C-alpha cells in the first residue's frame, strides 16, 4: 500500500510500504476512506515528540471500511463503515473501565501514528478494535465523520468539559485553529453568555465568528478589559504556545477554570507569584474519545454543525500537498484538510 512515512528532521514521503495485517486477535484492518492532519502531526515533524521514530506511518484520525477482523473482535465485521478513534482502548484496565481511554494501561492510549503505524495510508491496523472504532451511520458524510476521530472529542473533553463550561459563563478561547474552533462549537451546547475567540490570524477570527463566537479579537483591549474587570469564567488554551497560556492566566477570573488543550513543545511559565491567591483550577488532558458516540448522535441529529471546519479536500496521493497547505493555515485560512480515497 501507499502511506505517509516520517523520516525525522521534518522529512516525510508518500511511500510504498507493507500492507498491515492482523497481529493480535483484537485487531482489525480498515481501508481508509478519509483521513486528516492534526496539529500534533506538525509537532512530530518539528521534533517535539521524539518518541515517534523515523519509519513510522503518521496519522491518527480516519474513517473507513473494515476489511478484516481478528478472532476476538465481536462488535464490527468486514464491510462495516467505522470511525477509527485516535485513541486505542484495551477496554479492561482501570482507566478504560472509567472511560479515560487516553490513560489506558493495558497496551492502548495514543498508538496510531505515534508508537505504531498510523492512518495517513490506504489501510490501517487498528488495535483493540472493539473499543477503538465506532460504527458510522450512512447519513453522516466522510468529512463530518473524520472530525469525530479526534478534533471534536478533544475540544469537548479537554476544553469544554474539563473547563466546566456552564450556562451563563463567559468563555475565552485562545487560539482558534481547528481545535479551538471546535471548542467554540461544542461550548455552545452549554449556553454560555458569551464566547470570545482570540487569535493573531484575521482569517481564523473570521471563521470563529462564523462558527458561533460572540466576539473575535486580536490579543488587546477586550482581553485587557476582562483581565482588569470580572474576568472569564473559563479560559481554553488551544494554541500550545507559552504566551497563549500566560494570556489565559491573565484573563481568567478568581475561582475560574483554565483548560489547556494545546500541545506544548516547550515550557510555559506559571506565574504563581501572581496567581496563588486566585483560587483558579488548571486542567490538562489527553483526549479519551469516550464522548464520540454522544457527539456522533448530535451530528447525526443535526444539533451539532461541524462541516465548516473542513476547508480543503485532497486525494490521498496528495498527502504532501495537504501538509504544505495545512502547515500555513494561519496565513491561508486553512482549517481542517480531509484526504479521501481516490
């Protein structure tokens, strides 16, 4: 098959590699009908995640058709259309029984495109397939479905839910790339009083307004007013940048929540000398994808509109072109790119 192979030092190539096969009885092999690129993939290319070894096929989000299952897979069968979760869950350990699949201690966690070959390929081997795939209704498009593999659950679980967004809250989302915009969309579920999007990119601020933000601002006067006044009930850091994290600590109110979504490749300073008295809560997290079935129901019923997150589509063979476009998203207005089987 063909796949995007990571070679280290910001080098990848669309190569011919060995087809994946069943290695464990809980595996499935899925033909990839659609996949996408995540900001974390860019962090890998920049060397921020050294555990990803050269020779690894990248990608951890996919939708496709099951072509083969191991003898201990019971919930899906060849021919089923499924979402391949970004997180693999053994389903048996303490963390999986609690629904915190991202902390799996039974051999799962973030495997695809990290510790094993991933989903930016024509086929992908999915470990623990009973717990790591979701059957997909026919009414959901590939473009919408692939957003449920990671970006929507990440924004909801690590941002909105960890941040305890509640009715009447003022919510500030710092960094409105795809995951920040997904946080804007999913925060709306809880009827906050106001959602304020903050970014340096005018095109992304425009997208935030289209997707439900009540205000979209460069870091400046509005944020200063919040910092000097009542502050935000919830500040969601979705950029993975030290300055963005510091901005969240400035803008959050006493007793408020900071929910960090962003993947940080370098240290961020925590100014406890200015924060120790604020009674704030700071949360971080690895997505679990336990919310995917619920979010899928919202998308299927038309209560959650996510299509505008996808701005570009490519054929799978144009993977390297897609990376080039996605990596310059702040300049070009690119949000999620979807690559489809040709």
